[in-house]
């Protein structure tokens, strides 16, 4: 069982930056991702990174957000620049492990609020 703990959320003005961290209690060999859920909306994928370092981003954050991973520290990061009010949401860390079946692990979420 892997535990994921997010940190780094907070309140920031539009145009500002935040860096989210997700620390895992065990190996993060799998696909790591950041999702977000705004109030009244469905959870959506923001960015993902494979064990090999390939990345994928939602169109709405391309060019502004960067996902990275440090496997030695079992940690994944989300650098968020040029933040917009529409980025306001609870951000969740996710780990997908592929074995006989896919297993998803989720963090508890961290609030990001961008004021205009």
C-alpha cells in the first residue's frame, strides 16, 4: 500500500507561481499524475509523467505547468506558473501501478486558490 501526501498549495494572485509536491511512502514506479477538481466540476487530469519521463498535459495548462519526478525521493512535483483564477481547485496526486491489474492510489488533495 502506497500513501501519497501532497503539499505546496495555497493562495496566490493571478500571474503568480506555486510548486506542488507529492511524497510517496513507497516506490513510485508507475505513472504519476496530478488531477484537479474545481467546485461543482468533475475531476480532470492536469499532467502526468511515466516512469520513463514522458509527460502529458491538459491543453489548458500547456506552457504554464511542468510535471517532474525524483524517483530517488519518491516524489513528484508540479510547477505552476502564470496561474489564472480558473486554475483554482483542489489538486490531487495520483499513482497508477500496473501489475496483474491496475491499481490507483490517491493523495488527500491540496487547495490551490488563485485570486484575480
